[in-house]
C-alpha cells in the first residue's frame, strides 16, 4: 500500500505518472490522488481512472508527514511570511474560512525539497488578495520582517498575491532600510493544486537564492520564462506584472534582472554587481509611515479639468502622463477648447499644497518635460519630473517620503534615486527590443 511520501508510479488507461505521493489538499475532491512529478509540478489524478499504483521506493518519513520539522545543522534559517494570494490557495476568500495555517510542516509536506535547502519557520501574517492591500498592510508586513530578522532569520520570503506584488516590493524597498539579509517577494500565477503551478519552483528558487548568494535587501523571485528552467531575481522598485496569467508575467522595466536561479542545477548567476551584500553587523531600519492622501491619475483622451481638481488639498498626486510627460492643456481647435482649463486646474492642485509628480504611461523610457512646450508649461506650474520611475513606484515612494519627511525634503528627494527606482542612463540591455515573452 502506498503512503504519502512514497515514490510511486500511477497508471491509468492512457497515462503513467511517476513521482512522490503527496498529501491531498483540502480544496481538492477526496477522490483524487496527487503526485509531485520530477519537474516540480503536482498532478491530480481521479481515483476512478487509476488502474494501478506501484510503490517504487518507500518514504523514509522525512518531511512528508505532519509533525515537528527537524532543523539541519549548517542550513540557513529563513522565515516565510504568508499574506494570502494564489500560493495560499487553501483559503476560501469569499467565506473567510481558513483551511490551513501554513505551518512549517504544511510547507515542507507540499514542497519537500525545501528541507534540503533551508531550515524554515513560517507565519500567516495576513489572509487576503493583494487587491486589498493598503499602506497600513505594508507597515504590518515590514514590522513582521523586522521581528524575524532581529530574531535571527538569515532571509525572509514573503508570499503574496501577484496582482500587486510588484507594488508591494517597491513599497517595502523604501520602508525597509539597511537590511542585513535578503527579503524575497514570491507569488504564484497558478495555484499549487494545478499541474501547471509555478508556486513550488518560485518558492524553491527563492530559498536557493537566499542560501547561495550574498545578496541583501528586497527583491522579487518569479518564473523567468514559460518553461521551467529559471527564476529571475528582479529589482524591487523596477519590476512590473505585464501579463494577467502567464507564469513569466514579471519583468524588469528600464532595468535588468539582478540574477537568475537555474531550477535544475540550482546554480545562481548574477547579472548585476552593484547590489547590497549580506552583513550580519548591519542593523535593519524600518520607517513604515506612509501618507494616505496620495493619488494616481492616468491621462487619457477626453479628460475634464474636474479630474485634476479632485486632488486639490491632497498631499500628493502622481500623474501618469503621455509620452515625455504631458497632459492636455492647449486648444488647437474648438472641439478641444475645454483643454484651456486643464493647466489652471493643475495649478489649483499645486497651489493647494499638493506635490504633483509626472511619470509616463509609456512602459519604457523616461519623462523629459523640457523637450516640448507642454512639458515646460507643466514645469512652470510646479509639476515635478518623475524621471523614469514606474507610476506605481512613484506612487508608493511619494507616500513614503511624505510620511517620513517634510514637504520641502520630499520635493528634494522625489527625483533622486534612493532604492534603484531611477535609472539615469537606460542601456540597450535594459530595453527589451524584441518580444517580452519568449
């Protein structure tokens, strides 16, 4: 009889699956057998289709059964902080019912390879979609990271829903200063119960990167391409989710990846050399305050001045402008006459004490507001150039600056590179000329 953890061959009329017999997630039907294949995927097979289960090798009991996780001497200690999302797919978000608390035992039973890479402890710090993130959640997560690092963790993995994972990574990069250890944000485009899940590979590659590299600070670890060869280690403040469902959805914009991790060989290869390195003597600093009254407005055709005036009295506004950093403001014909009211509306916002920063709706490139008259007019109104910052990064940066500094200091710092969010010179390697997706 086959038991959880055994190496088995499962045969149906048409298919043969070989791998490790896994615990059946509670979200799956009870009449399904789950096998972890050699490529890291979990596959569920309906029991009524199974003709034979052959045990190739009996499990030695390590890591697959519930119980105390044994710590191995010489392996680094890391903490995994769960916040919800697809990787935490045992939770029914519509009813709020918690099916599993994601203990170390849960994680090792789902991903037994981790026990050979690191010693882990785990905590469920939130139970939510990343759509529901607010600035207060960034503070909560950062404080949890701080506690783990001060408690001796040699690295931290934050599992999160992917929709706002890149925004969260940028926010945490500003909030957490001088981290002595790596802090990796990891998500899954496809849940752990699906055969095409990327959860295990992303998590394992993040653990390998923590164990085998000298990197410190915040970064993102996600699938690099549609195959299962490598995960990319991406810069916290220069990464964007560019596809709704592909496993390789995350890419660096106006920048290059920091490193990659080969899932087969488990080797780490760096592409950048100018990164912060681990240092046990460095003391982590957390500045979690963020100003709530920050807006993000995307410029489009057929805008109205009221859309800008709405932010009068707010503390900050990021404008996602067109091209080099423009908004409507001139009236070339009668049909565009309303545009004459746009610049006065923006001036009212600036005069109300609101810091207004310009970014671009273009995916690549930077803002240059001195090229055309529109840009120069906006500069004269008091709009500040956001250089090549992603709009979402500029949004959390401005919130963080105004939460921790006076407005005059925030105006000085917003256009300066603090966490790799501004690239003063974009090289050909940092601009993708061909298709973003292989």
